[in-house]
C-alpha cells in the first residue's frame, strides 16, 4: 500500500511531538508525518507569513498546523472545517463553532516573582497594587506591541474585569516602563536573574520545568486576575491534498487515548478537562478560576488594541 505523507507545521518541540507521532503510527503505519517546528511570534507571525508565501507561490503549504495562532488565521479563511467525532471531549471554550480549530494542548499563563527581591509582606494582591513605585521597571511581560499573545492576554482583562480596570492596568504598565519580550522563556529568565521582580505572562509548564533549580522564583496569585489559558490548536489547511489522512490525525489527538498520550508528555496539559493524565489541568491547577483566551472578541480587537498599547507606551516613554 502506498504511503500518505502529511506535512505539519507546529510549535510543539520535536522531542515531544515524536512520541505522539509514534503512537499515531501504531494505528496508521501507512501515514508518514513530516513535522516542522515553526515559531509564531512576530507581526505578522512568521508561521502565518510562511504559509501565505507558500500558498501564493505554490498553491499549497502544510496539511495541518498545530499552534496558538489558529484563531487569528481563521480570520484569513485558510482552514478546512472539520468537526471530528472526538471533538466532544473538548470544552466549547477550547474550540471554534465551525470546526476550523480545536485545542489539543492547554497553555495556562501564570504570574511569578523573585522571592529574594520581594518579601511576603510586600506582595501585591491586586492589579492595582502593581502601580506601586517599587515595581517601576521591574515588571516583565510578553511584548504587547506585537499584536499576538501579550496583547491578547492584556485585552482579555477587559472581559474578565471590565473596561475601566483594563484601561487603568494598561496605563499602569506603560507608566511602570514594563520590560517586554518576544519569547516566554525570556520573561521567566528575567525574573530568575533578578532583572525583573515580577513576570506577568509566564507559561506554567516553563515555570514548573525550572522550579526545582530556581527555588527563589515563586508563583504570584492576584485576587482579581484569573488564570488565563490559551490553547495549541490543530487545524487543517483547506489547500491540503490529504484531507482524509489529516482528519485521522485530528481524530487521534482529540480522542481519549490521544489526550492521555499528550497528558503523559512531561508538563504538556491535554485540552480534555476530564482527562486523568498525570499532567491534566485538574491535577496541576485544581480549583482555580480559569479564563480561556483569546475569545473571538479579543481576536477581532487585536489591531485596535495593539495601537492603543503602542500609543500608551509612547506617551509614557
């Protein structure tokens, strides 16, 4: 039997993905996968630029993409809608209504602080507390001028806490001369080194990976800020010439078995909230207030909000 070759662009590390690929190939040995690790952060995101360039020049690109930018790419009408029968395992907050994208991995974003620089008596408890003078030039965040993760995270506060709280906090960040980074690990490293006292957008899995060797970095819990959770989603590009095989791969990742395979990968959180896997959300963050982002409203306001943040930063530079 002839092999089918699937090309997948993704943000999951290859050493993680190969484990999922091997499990898939136990079920479908005649579907070979060419996986390409791609970066997504930038304006426009490099993965999106690559896909657009390939579609313009060759009429085709990857068969599937596995990334956090699917909600943004959906607006460009690039996806083949597919409502997998396994999609019922995934909460409605973690998928779109048309079948264009479905989260397979969850990415909780937390806040952390350097306990050598910030004692318990001085810990901030609310977003307003971050306006204190001691935090001037000591706050790190994913770059809010890119129009991607950082700005979407900040814009989500508008829906979590109201427009006035969002405007006040956005202004606070500008006045405090925040340190902005294009990569999440740089935010965490800034806190580890003491360059920053607080990191506002740190990936839970990166924090847990480094926690053992950096006991001076601790999680910061703010009373008026939920745990914001984004997702790494799977989508089929409508230019794919391997739709049927792509559907099988999506079915596998979304199945109970596939989600448990993902949740057995070190610190990868499956999108199935009922998963009993070791690294499920209910095991890592039990009884937490969770808010999924970005919502459609946040995605639609990305360009407008990005300009607002850039203008604020310029005003207080």
